[in-house]
């Protein structure tokens, strides 16, 4: 294993190492660490605990992050990413597209093998394997939780049509029934054949995707599990047993799931036939089941039994005060794959005791929304989760900074968003001014005070209850309890989203959204017509309706631009600015995906992309003898962030030329 000084030499590498990473290598740590690992002659085994068992190994149907993590390491995608988020070839050696980006052609890498759990070769990987995957995922009988990726933004030709037809056949029992169990008429769907889906093998090593509309970000869609290949003959052979266990799965990725004992042990070993084996540095990932993992990890890390521990908030101070552990814990990497924001609900469906009609008057009053937005001290609220550097996680826009770069410029720096990005919505004086205006306008409209604001939280989400209490104190303190009454309420422990957000059973709620692909369009989806986030499209208020129409038209204009990144991003930025400037949404933060951790691997040298499965992969990572401290990780992260911005800008320039 690599020593601490070697780890720091890697993560704090100089300009020479960083420039190599920018040219498409795994990263400076991979270059320097590979030799050090090999020199020891020891097997590198990464030992960790898990507490939540997977329910399937079928990567084509799962929508569960824990299950993504298996597929991500045992099956490769057409493309992958370097440690800074630059897209690089994987099972596709190269690719091209037509002028309007509706046809994408991939040249498949030759010599890649499908193997079984023992590493025995079964077949060659060919273009046909992506055709098999597309037909399987888009068959409603297989109930894929990620089928939507064929109809989100990219719109693969006839994929949704085939899904709808197979769903009709299921519901109508192959056309023999005309009504469903509720007596409702079953709409007839015209036949669509599986081989009409726009995924074709021109030959064994040439794959072609045909889309119904131009899609400049299509490549970023390809790193989802539903776009992974599957060997068709094996899929037919095992049928419904596919992904049931490690024997009913084939592998072409960096690892093989050699052992799979549910609620006991998962073992992934390095694939000896892997096409890029030189960039796989950890020989074995060994996961042991422990339902109390979160409670015992810290102790087991200190005793050397595991290589990863999540250090909970109640232990953090003691770890930092102890000389033996203070340099072993650090924050996890800020996660800009998810954005958190507070939604106002424009279509309240909560009980009469919370005065939904009064809330409608308030929420459609822009001065009221502005008062709430400017009274929210986001840094203070975020301290509940990140007590040492909450400002590092705040986000002034819905789209996180450093998520997407267009024409060399970070999206959040485009003209319409630049001032918002540089500012801070918290302004107590402005909040008071907006409150006074809102109070006068709402009183004239017949509203009663205080305005009741139902703010639920999920009791199973750590610290959310505490955060709500902080927000309640802030808003009532800044605006006055005679003006606003924040009602904090625990939602159900199961089915929270369905019972609360999707049902409109709230007034003000912290929501989140995860990116599906590398384009600002993905961040507009929660607010589009038919959304179940804030329901502003249903408002009967003239001003709100006009604003929604303006926003929708701007989004449509942006989405139609496919051949000019600067123009596309400019238009999307204008649409997002409307949301923030009119306080339709209150941007809040990104997150640290794992909180504070002690970890013997350095995630900064692994694959990176804020969408897809890149963050779940162990390829390019090394195992070290110890963890980094807070200061060491922060320095490494700042250097990584600066280099990432440069790499993305350079990549955008390269693609434009």
C-alpha cells in the first residue's frame, strides 16, 4: 500500500502532473502511485462495511445508488471520465455525429471480453450488446427504473414508443382486454417493433444511435447503467434470473463480483482480462455486511479493520480533539451532482388548519417570497450539517457552479447569472423592506396574519429536523412572528416524497434534484409544466402565470439551440435567473455526499462526473496506509477544483475546433 507521504505527493502534485491528467491520463496520482503499488508486491485489498443490501444485480433495471455501484465496477460504458471530469474513450474508441446531432456513431473497441464470475471468457463484446440492452430496457415487461433516460433530453428514436406499446400489451393482456381493473378504457397503442428502436449495429464494431431531435449532450447520457451493454444470448439463456446473483451476470469491467453472499459478504476482484488493467490499482474490494455499520465504523477504522469510516457529527469534535485521530478525518468531496433548494408550493393541498387559501394569496405575492428568501441565512442553516465551513457548500443558483462549461465559461458565470453567483440572497434589511410591502399588499387582498407556512421534513434524514428548527427561528426572528408562522412538521418515515412533495402537502420545503446529463436543461426539469415540485404552472394568479410562460418560452428557446454552446447557455442562464430574481425558488446548497470521513482512498484521483456512475467506480484509485486531514484534503480539493475548471474549459475549446 502507498504511504502517507506518497498520497500527499500525488494529491498536491505540481504543474507537470496536472498537465498530464489534462491530456486524458487518469491523473497525477495514478501516474506516480502505480509504480509504488506494484513495487510492494502486496495484494491491495480495500475493506469496507455496508448496511443496506442490494435487491438486484440487474444494472439495466435498477435505479438504486447502491446497486449502481455494482454495475459501475463490473460493466464498462461507451465512454468514461478522467479524474477532472473530461470525457475519454472506454468501450467506444472513437465517435462522431451528423450535422444536426441526431445520429451518433461509435467505433467499438475490439478484443474486449465478456467473462463469468470465475473470469472464464464467454464472448467478445460487440455493438450488438448495446442493441440488446436498448431492447431490454425499453420493454415495459422488465420494469426498468432508468428507462426514462432514453426519453429524457436525448429521445432515442422509437424507444418510448416501444415502451408504451409493450406497456399496453401488459395492461390489455396482449390486446384481449379493453378496460382495466377500475373499469376505465385501455387506450389502444399501435404496434412498435423492438428492432425499430434507434439503436443499431451497422456491423459488429460499429454502433449507431438515432435520435428524434438534436442533442449536443448525448455523450453524457451514455454513462448510465441503462446504456450499458449486455450479451444478448446470455440474457436470453438466463431470462428472469438475469442479475439475480453473481452467477447470472457477465462482466467486462474493471472488476468481477467473485463472491456474493447477501447480508454477509460482497467481493469484487480485479478482472484479469480487462482491456485497461494497467489503470486498476486496487486488487480486491471486500464489503462486509453490518446493519450497525454507521455505529461501529469509526472504532473499526481506528483498529485497522476497515479502510473507510463515516465520522458522525456526535463523534467529530472528539476525533478532532484527539492527537491520534485529528489528522485522519476530513470532509468528503462537495457533491455538485445534486442541488438543494427551497420550493414555494403554488398549489397547496394541505389541511384546512394550515389555511391553504391564505397561503395562495401569500405565495403569489412576489414581495412575500422575496422577504422569505432574503431572510433565510443559509450559512447558519447549513452549519447543522457542516459546522466548520458551511459557506463552501452554499449555492446561489439551482445549477451548481463547476457543473457545466460552455464555450470556455462556467455556466453560472454567464451574464444573467454572474451577479447572482457572486452575491448572497441573505439580506436582513432587504427582507424587512420586502415584508413591509408584502404586508400592505396582502392585507389589501384580504390575507390574514400571521401567514401559516407548513414546512415538513423527513424524520429519517439526519439533522433535517434540526435544520428546520434553525430556519424557523431565523425567519420568524427576521420577519416577525406576527407576520409569519413557520410550522415545522415531521412527515412520514416511508413514502415521504409521495406523501409530501408530490402531493403538494407543504408550503415551503427543502427539495433536491440530481443531474441526468451534462447540460443546463437537466436543471430546468423540476420547474417545467406538469412538475411535482412547486406546481407554479398551475397558478391562477396572472403575474405568476405570466412569469411561468416567460420562463417556459425561454427554456424552449434555449433547448432548441444545439450548435452554439454560448448561445444555448446564455438562454438557459436567462431562464434560471427568472426563477431566482422573482424568488420562485430559493437556491440553497450542494452537499458533501458522505459528510466527514476517514478514508484510505483518495476520491480525487478516481473518475469524476456529476451524473451517471463515474463516482461509483474504483478504477484509477489507489489504497493508502492512512487518511488525509481536513487541511490536507482542503488543499488537495482546491487544487483539483482549479484544474477541473481549466480542463473543462480546454475540453470545450477543443470540441469547438
